[in-house]
C-alpha cells in the first residue's frame, strides 16, 4: 500500500490516441479523475467511484477529442492534483 496519494504524469505524452495515467491511494476512498480542456470545461470523466487502497492504472482514449492541451485532475479524499497532457493527431 502506498504511503501517500500521488498522481503520475501520463505516458506517453504527447499521445495519440491513448495514454496511461497512474495514481496511488494510501487508503480506500471515493475517486474522481476528470479531463478538462484549456478553458476549464470538463470533456471526459475517466474514474468516478470508490477505489481500494493501492496503485491504479487507467487508459485514456482521446479519439473523440481534438488535438490540443488538456488537464487531468484527480480528487480523492482531501487530495487534489492536476497535470497537463497533450493530444496530437
């Protein structure tokens, strides 16, 4: 079980059309992982629900998105972290 919450940089980045996002939870909690465009509009919800403690990996499929810069935000308990990703088609 990880000691701290963490959100890792997606890989590969830039990507087309899929990329992997890893995150770690020191305790089980409700998790929200969402993708936002450069204007702050939510464009995709990847995870929205309860996750057990541990390291998790999710695949983001950006085939429905246009090329550009996006942000992904993880919320779990009191932890919030945001990172940037780039889609190039």
